[in-house]
C-alpha cells in the first residue's frame, strides 16, 4: 500500500535529504574532525600502516609491471626533461660545483694566511716593543698585517708576470717576424718593456681594487679592502691607493712599513685612500639559498 500510494518514495527522499543536511552541518563536521584527531584513530592508522598485510601489498604494487610502465612513461615525458634541465641550470647546483672546484685552492690559501697571520703577530709584537707597547690594540688584530699583504702581492706579481710574458711573447714573435731581431735587445727596448710592465701592473691593481675590492692574490688569501663596511672602493679611491703604493715604492718601502706602527694596520696607500685591509669570511652561496 505504501508503494502504491508513493509514501515510501517520499519517506526515502526525506530521509536522504535529512542525511545530507546532517552531514553538511557544522556539528557533524566537528564530530568527524574530533574522531580523526583522536588518539584512538591515530593508533589505528599506525597499526594499519605497520601491519604485515599493508607492507606485502605495497611490495606487490612496487614490484608490479604497472609501476615500471608508469616510471618509463614519466622519465620519457617532456616534463621530466624540463625538470632535469632546470635542476642542472639552478644557481644552487652551479654554486656547489664551483665551490668544489675552488675549494682546494681556498683551503691552501687559508693555510698560508694562518702562517702569515702568525708572522704578522710576531712583527706586531716586535714593533710594539720598539714603541714601548706590550700588547697590540684589539682593532689591529682584526686587520691584515704586513706579511699577509706581502704574500698577496707576490701572488699578484706572479699572475701579472705570466700575463705580461704571454702578451710580450705574442708581440715579440709578431714584430720579430716582420722586422727581424738581429740586433738583439737594446736599452730603449728594456725601458719600454719596464714602462709597459708598470702600466700593466697599475691597470691590474686599479681594475681589481675598483671592481671587487680585492685582487686575485687577495682572493687567494681570503682578504679584501674595506671602506666603512663596503667592499667596493670606487675608481677614485683606487687611483689614490695606486698613488700611495707608488710613493711607498719610491720611499724604499717606508710607506709599507707604516702598517707595523699604525693602530689599524694601515699603510700609506690605505691612509690616502681611506681604506683598510680585512679578512674576507664571505662564503660562496647560491642566490636562492639566501
């Protein structure tokens, strides 16, 4: 009779609507969340995941041909190739490769700087005794001394000589092939060569000082120039520092020896340019890693 009169359909529809409204109600939602967040539910989930049956099922799925087929399709897709290219071009990967490539050289440079630092401390102690001072100022310990600067200058001189000899050999072969070199080396040729070497050295130092605040020799020992916390000293300061370096050479090294008697280990070139030489503890970090 209920089926004939349609009462059962109405009851069924009303029941379904009531169930839907109940499931969509905030009270039921809060009750479900409490059940899922309960300790009993968490324990049941952990028991299920750690059960031997689930482990065997996972092993069977991973060993199936379907998984192999999915992996083959995935690796052969254009998206996977783009992902590999993106990872290979990532700044983090490039920085890691570069760090591994120069890591040995930097380690050698740091070891040499540690030795030169000890020599600097000994020279500072000797200069302090001559001045009647028993201990060096604390701010002097944070700056680079004369021995470390000398090692950096020697490295820069070696780099500059290699470059200059290569260019000189190239020009010598070219000019000698055209004009001949039967007369040998003359006095004016030596003078011109010395002048070119001085010009090349000034350009070398000024370029690196103004561009990055450190020469390759300074980079090798992890030291750099500093101007009130800034590493870029600019062209004007680099020119003034070159003039101060030239005056120090003409004074038979007195401008360099000022480092031993200055509280902040400044040479004549540093005083003229307003710079200091400090240790460079900057790590090589990829841009996105910061």
